[in-house]
C-alpha cells in the first residue's frame, strides 16, 4: 500500500508476541509445566490488567512528547519478556511477571501506533490507508512467526527453544524501528473539525462513548479466548495438533494482508462503522459454530477454518476501532486510544481469567459458552449504540 512506512513494522511485534507467542507457545508452556488452567487464566488476566496503564501511557506520551521513546521501550519489554519465559521455572510469580511485561508492551504499541496515524492523517482516505498498512505489518509478523514455529515443530524443536525464534524476530523489528522511527508528535493534538468540538457533539459522545467501550469490552471475551487460547482449545476439544494450528494462523495472516486492504478501501468510502458491524456479525457466527460443534465428531479442518475466519474478523475489528474511538470520544486523541486499550485489555484479561476458571471447573469446551455470551452482550450494546446514532447523532461526529 502507498502509505506504508518502515516504522509500521513495530506493529509486527504484536503479531509475534500477542498473537502467535501467547497462543502457540505461552499457553501450552504454562499448561505443560504447571498443569494449571487457573494459572493460565491468571497470566492472561495479568496481560489484560496491563491495560489499566493505557490512559497513563497515552497521557504521559502526549505531555512529554516521548511517543517514539515509549514505542522503543515497548519493543524492548516484549524482547525481555520472551527471554524471561525462556529461563522461567514453575513458580507462579515468574509467569505473572512475563504476562505483565507482555501486556505493557502490547498496550503501549496499541496506544502509540494508531496515535501516530491519527495525528498524521489529513483525511479519511489517508487514515484508512495508513491503518490498513499498519495492521498488515502486524499480520506479516504473524505469517513469518507462524511459519517458523511450524517448521520448528516439524523438526521436533522444543517449545522452550522456539521462544528464541520470537526473541530474534522482536530484535529485528526493534532495529528497523530504531533506524526508521515514526514522526515526532509534539504537544496536545486538537480536532481540526470545529463541529467535533461543539457542546452538542460532546454531550452526545458522553452517551455513545460508554456504549462503544462496553461493546469492545464484551466482544473481547470471544476474540481473546478463541484466538489466544484457540490452538489449545481445538487441541483439547477437537484433537487438532498445535503445529497445524500454527500453519493455520500463518495462512490466515496471509489472507489478512489482502482482507485488510479491502477493509481499508471500504473505510475510505463508507467510514469505519460498517466495517466494524461486519466484524461483529462474523464473531457471532464463529462463536456460535464453535459452541454448537464442541463435543461433536467434526472434521479437524473445521476448527482451523473457524480460527482462520475469526482472524479475518479480528483484523478488521482491531484496525477499525481506533478510528471509531477517535470519532465518538469526548477525550483528546492519545487519551482516547488509551481508554480504548483499557477496555480491550480489560475485556481480554477478565474474559481470559473466567476462561481459565471455567476450564478447571467445567472443561475446555466451556470456554465456547463464555465466548458466545460475551459476543451476545456486545451485540446488544451495538444495537443500542446504533439506535442512538440514528436518532440523535451530529452527522459530522461519525462521518
């Protein structure tokens, strides 16, 4: 895409660590070493709890104009977390520490990278192009990592040794960003659209903004549990090997490169809301299918295909919600992204903690029940939000 910048590869670290690292390595390693689903849920909750720092990260970066420094620190934190996991023993504290570091690094990147784009985009077209490019880099990271992990599985390399692959990839990303940093953001960014700062719009935003955040929070129950725990779930429920899941994730990430292009073009023409609605409908279809087929004799290809489809919806969702937040929030841009990440990380953490408890009490298939409940609540919030926008929105606020 024409809007590609080398610093966009910072987003690849999320693909390496947050997607492949957690799903393919962290979750199975914790289960294999400790045998505790509860500990796994706690670690996921700690990763999510790092989202509490998101508003602070955004506000501090704006105040001190240190966005680029924080971005580099986030990559370093990811690198150190992987190394700690490589040398970790079976004590819970070590895994909590790894989870916290992964969470902080991921939250910082999710706050800062979209902020660079929102601050630098001149119009909706450029915004859509840049967001698509950014998240294409994330899925490029998933492709490379997934293929390397699948190759390592083929050659019978132990999961602990596979962590070194992740560390090497993060180091490469760090060096690229060091050589090609993003633009400097100075001071507090204000909206260029005077309508967006009107009292009517601000009052309206204070109503729809919490509904949007609630929808994001509850939709994370499904996306986090079925994506981050997906390979482990389909191994235990559908008997699909982890290596096959890694290949499926790599293939899905390759498809996502093109799907993000389509989503970016759709956003340029129609705005971000229709793309977001489409992603939530896919969430519901995938969640309901997993729930219905759990415990039944189905082809092993089916759960892998469901994860592939889910990843497409997730890439659309994750790409588009920073733009929606920027339109609906009454807060400043960096704080807006921080609050959005707070809800995403909170939904991830609480959903994963409940999933871990559910695994211990009711088995792996119960996670599908929790995920479906989460997306149904999210859809209820979206229906309410949509009705409010149709009945009373200022037109410019969600154009």
